């Protein structure tokens, strides 16, 4: 069964550095999402992306964040200048919602654990 | 915006017992309610979902009920097994099509004792 993949599994960075988290959504999916989960807390929506542009974003997704689909398979999340509070697990998800409401299930990747020192 | 409350935060049961997790939501326009299971250090995985035009849905040992009037929905797991131990998240969202954005509850840590 196809799965969403993410790299790296763990990223350690210094405060103020830029990081790029990478995701490969399921190949026939057209909607892409990023979520974050601070340790021990709930999953929080960051941004959704469709047709090469952001569909929706949350208050968390400020100017320090950006997303890109640089080619036909990858979907990236960039944090320009990381802060200590950016430390979290970041999940990518994808869905094939344009095929109809019954297909808008989101499938999550395994996550990237970001540690900002 | 949507607010989802989930209870209990921790649920401990004996193997074979039933477990019930309850969620309430605030936005009456929400129409899609997925439940995710997250094992320690792993990705959230969809286990069951329900839409607002349905009151109940069952899949083997798992069932979900929805009360639109009261704005609450529940997950029921029967004949629990140790491998059911995980954190379970409910979510509420609105819209059809891909731009639906789920608001998650805070999660319930289910512990099934053998």
C-alpha cells in the first residue's frame, strides 16, 4: 500500500538556522498538508497546499514558514530562522479529495522530529 | 474557530473490556469526524471516520457515534486487546474536498492491561 514518506526522520539544528523538511506524498494525491505536534500535545494544522499554492494556513504558519512543491513528487516545509519553540514532530499528510468526499481521508507520513538547540 | 474537547485524557481498561472516548465540538458546520490512533513515536493512522449525514458507523470492534444536535461524537472499542494501547485523537472538520482542515482533540491515552 502506498505511504507518505518524510526525510529526515530526525533533524537537529541550532537556533536561527534554516531547515527544510521533505515529504513525498502518495503519488495520485493532490492535496498536501503540514502539521506539527509538540511532545505530548495534540496535532496542530500548519498549512494546506493544492494546485501549487497555499489553500489555508493557521496562525502558527507565520512569515518564518514556507512550503514548496519543487518537482512532481516532493513537498517541502522550510523554516527560515528556527526558534527553540519550533522543536516538535512535523507530519506531512496527503489526500486525494478531488476524487470525491469519500476520498478526502488524509494519510500521514512518519514525521520528522525537529530539535532546535 | 472550531474547538474540540476530548475526554478522558487517560483510560485504563482490562483486556476484553470496552473503552469509550468522547469528544465535543463547537462549530455546527463541521461535517467530517475522523479518529486517529497514534502509537508511541509513530504516525497518526486513521482508524474510522464518520460524516454528518450518518449517526453511527461500525468496523469490526470499533464503532463511532455522532450526535449532531448535541455536537458530540464518541469512539467505542469492544473486546479491547493490548495492541489497542495507544493515543487516540478525535478531530472535527468542515467542507468537502481536500481543503478540509481537521481540528484535533488533545488525545486519550488508552492502556489495555493483559
